[in-house]
C-alpha cells in the first residue's frame, strides 16, 4: 500500500518510508491511499474474537500488503499482553481503562506496536535508528519503555520543563542506556515544533536516520483503534456507543475515526478538553485557530496546535459540517475537573485521574442532552501518575500506587536542559 501526505505536495511513499521517516517533506501527515474496510465475515464473528485476534484483523487490513501475516501476528500478540476492561460506574456511564500496560497509560498500545513494527522494517539494516518524540506526559514514558535496550535504536525524548507530573517525569528520565531526555524550557507545542523541525531538515533527518514516535506516526494510531472494538462489544448487541475522548494532540480520537472507517458502529464521538479548547471551538464556529497552550492539571492534554487535526480534516474531506455531525466538543476548567474527581469518588467510589475527570464531565453533559445513550469515556492513565492532584482532592493514601510506578520515586532524574530553539536543538543533534 502507498501512503500520501495530507498536504498532497509530495509523491506517495511505501510503508517503510511512511513509518520510518514519519513526516512528509511538505509538513503534512501520512495517510493510506486506500482506507481499508473489514469484510463481512469479520463482522459475523467479531464479538467472539479475542482482542489479539481483533488486533490482527485490523493490522492486516492496514499493513497486510507489506508485512507477512506471521510477522504481524507476532507484533500484535507482543503488543497486547494486558487487558483493556470496561467498567460500568453508573447506568449508561462506562470507563474504558487503558492504563493496565507497563507504563500505566493508553500510549502503551501504540508505542509497543510501533517499536515491534519498526524492528521488523529495519531487520538486516546495520544503521542505528534515532527515535525522536515530544511528550506532554505519557507518550515519553511509553516510548522509553517500548524501546529501552532495543538493539540498533536510540531514543531522544523532549518534554516541557515543569509541565509533567513527577512520576511521569521519572518514567522518561531514569532509564538511561539508549534513552536520552531533553527538558525543554517551553510548552509541549514547543517540543513538537522542535521535533518537526528536525524531520523537515531532510539532510539531518537522513544522516541521523530519524523516525518519530509521536502520533504523527501512523504506526501509533492503528493499534489505538484496537481498544475501540474491545469497548464497543462490551455493550449489548445493537447498542452503539458514544465514545468520550479526553483529547490533546487528538491521536486517540483519530484512531477512533479509523475504527469507524473500518466499519465499527459508533453513535458519536465527544472530544473532551481542558482550557486548551482549539478543536471544540472549531466544532462550534468552523474557524480553526491554533494558539499557545496553557498549563492545566490535566497536563497530557495541554496542546494548543494538535497535529492530528490534519488527519481529522482528511477523514471528513475538509468538511466542517461532516465533522461536527460526528464529533461534539466540550471543554472544562481545572476547578470543574477537581470537583468531578471529588464527586465521583464520593458518590460512585471510583478514582478518576484529571484527564478521565474531564472526559466524565463531557459524558454527563452529552447524556443530559441525549438521554438513554451509552457513553464510554476513555480512562487514559492510572490515577497514581498524578499523585499530587489526586491527594489534594481525595486525601493521602487513597490512591494505591502500583509497584512498577512506586519504585521510580527514588531514582535519580537525568535530563539535559535546553531552550526551545530550533537551531540549538538541531546543532545538539548533529553533535
């Protein structure tokens, strides 16, 4: 299969180029030339398949022309070694728990799949692969874990200084070996801009054999569609879910749209954001105005210029009317988020991290306007990753810290300080 840029100013490329080079020279994003649809035979049995079997069917639909079935099956089974359960916390109100993987965040699905697919694509190649990634919190930890000590790779993670939680920071600054963390004096949008600048410098990109692990890379998005299928079949047959997606860079929501393209019946999507509400504002007005991000307690969603908006537009043919017909957007303040965390704990006995709390608020707002619908809110990260906020709102020792997170607390942070300057960053890469 060939892959074209959303800007359509460069020629289509093959799978290896699209995944390993990550970003087209015209600064668009890669999309498949033909969006696949799962066959009728799949839909006759999909509710009875394992998540690994569903994942293989999806991966084969996207990548089966280029990757042998046996290799794809191994990639999928190596990725999906943990569950994605749906918890019903009230009538019609469900949480899809995506934090049971190694780094306790939904990014484990995409990062693990991508690392395995890249390893297959570069088999027999003796050049070192340099993985660049910008993170607003969870991406960095998931990518660091997925690539740690993988032969032939080095990982460089850019994160905004003072804008990730303490334990999130430890996940990406304490592994060492082939993992290097850069603490950028700026925002996530600055980190993302620096990464893109390196890819758009074609000489630098090729000399360092750069690839991206952000959701600009299609290999991150496809496996994130797996759990939409897993969640949808948790509802009674004939009930179409409304997926509520806490959103920052909008890769997770784009993966849901890919699931619909494959044929998954979904009633609607709700994009739930914090004060960084560029997309909800666009859905209301039709006017897309990226702006500098602002810091909130739901830090992984602090994105003012979401990269995947270009893919969302492509999937809807650039039509604002078509997009707003399938996606609604709501935004909430930190005070509202904190209140939701306290309310859900007191009345339902469930711990919501700040991101899931934003999603839960959006789900309540949607169901109030659409009684009788079933919402599934994506729980994107374990509450323990945001311990300071959780303890402020729910009290100390309320949230249990998983051992694989607790052991990081006393490890020494190792990070290189850097200004948010493109030329300085590229000069550092060259050195």
